[in-house]
C-alpha cells in the first residue's frame, strides 16, 4: 500500500485532548478538595463544571476516532489511520465502499466574531458504506496562506 495522505496537524488535536482531560481532572480535584467548609461555593462550581468539561472531553475522544491522520491505498483497498485515546488505530475497507464528500470550509469572518481568532479550516468527509459516521480529512494547509513559500 502506498501513502496517499498524511495529516501534519494531528498534534493540535492531541493538545486539545490533553487540555480537556487536564481541566476535567482539575475541576474534579477542586470539587473533592473543597468539599468541607467552603463558604466561597468553589465546591458547588467545581461540581457543576466537572461533568460539563468531562462531556466535552468525551466528545473529543469520539472526534479522535473520526480524525484521519493517514490514508494508504492499493488498487482494491484503503487503509485509514485515526487517532485513539492512546496511540492510533487502523482499519481497512474495500475501495468500492469509499465515497468522498466535497471539501468544506469554515467562514473566517464568523469565527473571528464568535471566538476572536482567525480560523480558516478546510475538511472533507470520507464515507464508508459499512460505517455510520464519516471520517474527517483535514485539508487545511499549514502555515500562513498569505505568505509565499
């Protein structure tokens, strides 16, 4: 099999994974450590925030399994490599079961208003006939597109 796609942005997703799980652990620790005599309501706030941040971390764990880091192709099959909680996982599908969607793009103007950051991301969905959820192929180019080279 030959490599036809390699994702160079997967470390950003790993960073978010670590950040969400660290925040979950931090709020859980705060809830546990302030459970006795807490006049400032830190305990209550941590009890509320812990499951919210944990749900976001679990959602990111689901996304990791859809985020393609590499594609390998032969004449008859495609091997998809995705992230998992620790490490990576691979699955091989027949070429006849693969359908690529059109490339989609975020609107940078809307993301600046919503987040304060200029985000110009592109991605493409890859559907497999035997799977319920489509894989996500990040087609965003690294670097500043306004700078040549």
